[in-house]
C-alpha cells in the first residue's frame, strides 16, 4: 500500500529541487552580509508589509478571475468562490509540495477526475493562462528596463528593447490565433487582466522596498523583481526560493548596486507568498468535505 503512494520520479524531482534551492541560497548568503541582511529584515516597517501582502493577494484574485475566464471559454462554469478556493489550493501545492502534483497539475486533476472533464481542454486553459502571465511579465520588464541602470551598462541593446516591446503583444495575438484560437475572443480582456496582475505584484514589491527603507534605485529593483519572477517559473527550486535570490544577487552586482536590499526583498516576498498560500490548507479541508459548486456548460 505504501509503495503505491511513493513515486520514485517525484521523489527524485523533489530531492533535486531541494538541492538546487539549498545551493542557490547558500551561494547567495555566503557572499552576502548576513548580519546586515538580518537587520534590514528585522527593522522592516510592518504597515508597508501589510500593504505588500494586500496587493499580492489582489494579484492572485485577478489571476483566479482570468483563469476562470479561460475555463468558461472551454465550457466549464465554476462559481467564483469555488474557483478562488481551487486557485489558492493550487498555490499551496505549488509552494509546499514541490516535486509532486504541482498547483497547475492539481487543478487539472481535480477538474478532470472529479467532474469528468476532458483533461486536454483543461490543460490548454491552464497552460494559456500561465503563458498569458509570462507575456505580461516580459512586456512590463521591457518597459521598466528603459529607465533602469541596465541601459547605461548596455546602451547598444536599447533599440532592440523597443522593438521587442512593440512586438510583444502582436506576436502574442498571432500565437493565440495560430495555436489557441479558442481563446482569441478573450485575448484583449485577459491581456489587460495579466498586466493588472503583474502591476499589482510590482506594487507589492514596491511596498517591500518602502518597508526596508530602500528609496534609491527603485526601478532597478523592480525590473529585477520582474525578471526574477520569470526565473522562478522554471521548476528547478522549491517555490521559486533560491532562483529569485540568485537573480537579484547577480543582476544587482552587474549594475553595481548593493545586493542586500535585493536579497531582503526576495526573501520577504517569498514569506508573503508562503503566508498567502497557507489559505490553501483551509481550501483543502473544505474541498475534501464538500461537493464543489461546478457544472459543465455546453456552448
């Protein structure tokens, strides 16, 4: 019975993620003034941290709305509350159960297994939802790169940044039309929602900077925050821990800006993510004890 519940591949994946996460954090902390980093975090303004927590969860609420919009397109009608609970449950799995089902995989599993929905359709909705977020991340990163210190160090790349910035959404629409035409009807609204999600997360990061009294090079920190978010999407660390910190450390070093505040920002943001994801525990309890409010709609 126990053997049936143990998947060697998942166990190996978890072990590798743990090793990569530990190695990345060790590398960063070894080269960081840890006592100073600790002082920065301990002296953080709690009111600004509460605002950061608020905007982080606003971003997640909008994200749940966007995902539900994709579900509706493929003929799945979820109540707003159930969809939100399922979304937070996915956050919990993403952060606390790496190497296992994973948040996106769990949502696909629940909708397919418990409600008889086609897995491929749910997969397409979840995948395009994730891709929409990445597109918005790239777009906002390109905007913030323009006034950042990176253009001072790499001026020859500025024209290419403008070309990419102008091309991002036309290319995204073309990709949508060629490969995911079922979602083309909601391309505009979901693109706006994707931008609002990332803007809310940038505001969340901004309030962390305010909390630790980091008032210089704000744009640099925020653009690296967006780039590090893209890095955390690659599932090689636990909950993105390590990937975000090492991105901050080396990119801040490249533009010759102090790294302590960046590492503090990334660590605090991870804690805020973890606290928010704990809501998934209550969601899981409710999910196991009740029948979801869901029905399948046939357009």
